[in-house]
């Protein structure tokens, strides 16, 4: 009887162990196929992203596309379906392996360009010499003095970056050509020196934007003070010891000239965007937006010159990939600059406003996933 009881108990234990093993196998099977279904759905998302990248109008999706031992389906939802999506696209993918199923939703948007993510960038040669410097601050967080940093004011070039005679870069020095950063005569780079990087595309302002700006310019009504504006050639001149004030809006100019001791300020709280086709010239002791912050004044130029004379001050973000940028003799620039060539010399300092990294302009041409979830 004892022997039979022990045999019965062992039999029960064996049956329980077998049942548990069978359950574990089933769980492992389900987990494996659940993971495979998930990755199958993810493959559908990746393919949809590729196809949409090649054809921005594609919205037909996929139905039961085979992949290995399973298949996936993808539904495309864009602004034609939901107008409020604008340039956002939603992919909903279903992956199936045997009896296992997974559903994923991904939100996709065009990748935006951030043209003012560096202090200065030159499409060709950038030269800093004779105690010129760059540093950075953040107008979103406080004053220049309270947010000053000597390591985040990067200077870059698609060509050479030449630092000479005690020039100082308060950030990284970057060149698109191998060995393109030349440091001499006690010049200093606070960050890293990087060469041979991928060249940056600078031709991001379409011609139609200038046409639109000309048609929507408020130059004839938005300026107050003492100035000379010629509506026939779109030129703006502020004479010596004169001052003008710009209200919020879009302006279109050819040349902008501030004569000695002249000034242009922005109305309190104003946000101004200027499109210009000529030269921006600040004569000695003149000032442009000296009381405001750089994000309040965005200047897009197809002109050939940005020139700041002795003891001038400019507070703005300037984008002019064909312009020659000259900064000379005890001058301060607060903001960010993209130009053709850049020439810094003689005790001038460039103060990069890190708040400008938030500015978006144009697209890289790529689509990126910004959010996803399992359904």
C-alpha cells in the first residue's frame, strides 16, 4: 500500500510537471510569434516610410504583403483624410505570424532645417583674427551676462576656417574639408576641432519667398521715425543721428543702410521678418535692434554684403548664403549668421543666442518618425 501510494504521488507530480512544461512551451511559442508579428508590422512601417519618402502623394498602403512566414498590412492617414494633420502622416501597420497579431501606429513628419543652430557658418572661407571671439548666451533664459557660456558658440565652414592672432572660438571649429581648420598665433578653440564633415546645404530660401514678401511687405506703413524709404527701388536709409522704428510684420527691401550714429529699433514686443535683395550696411556707431533679442529680427538676404563698421551693434539672425560678412573694430553682433564668406578682425566679438536653435526654416527632404505606439 505504501509503495502504491508513493507511486501514485510520483505520478501526480510527473503529470503536473508535464502540464507546466506544456504551458511554458505554449507561452514561449506565443511570445516568439508575438515578437515576430511585431517585427513584421514594424517592417511594414519601414517600407511605408521608404515609399512615402520617394513619393509624397503615395497613400494606398499595403494589404497582406507576405514577409517570411507571415504578412503585414499598412494603412496611410494624411491631410487628405484628416485636414488637421497638415504635413503629418500616420501609418497603422498590422503584422501576422501564424495565430499571433501585432498592431503599430507611427507618426511621421518632414524633418525641419534649423538654419541658426551654430553661431556662424560660412559657405566658403571663414577668417577670424586680431582678438576676435565668439561666445554664447540664451535670451530665452535671461540676459547675456547671466547666461554666458564659452563652449556652445560653434563656428563652421564648407571650406576653410582660419584662426589667427589670438582669435578665440567659444565652441567647436568645424570644416567640411580635411585639415580645413588652421589655428595660428595663439588662436584658441574652446571645443573640438572637426574636419572632413558632410558639407551643409545653404540654398534653402526659395525665390517665391522673396516674391511673396514683396507682395506682402508693410514697408510703406510699418516704419515710423526719421528715415528715407524709396518704394520704387525698395531701399531704406536711416541718416546720421536719425532713428526709425519697425512694427511687427514682414518687410521687403533691396538695400538697408544706417549712416553714422543712425539706429533702427523694433517696437516693444514686435517680431519682424525682413527679406532683402541688396546690401545691409551699418556705418560707424550705428545700431540695429540693440534693445531687442535676436529671435525678434530674422533677416533673409539674397544680397552680396553684410558690413558692420566701427563700434556698431546688430541683434538679429541673418541668413545670406551669398553675402560677404565683414565685422570690424570693436563691434558686437548678438544672434547668428549664415553667409558666403566671413571676415572677423580687430577686437570684435560674436555673441551667439542659443534661443535661435528653435527657429525652423525649410526641410531636409527626409521623413522622420516622431512618435509611435502599439495598438
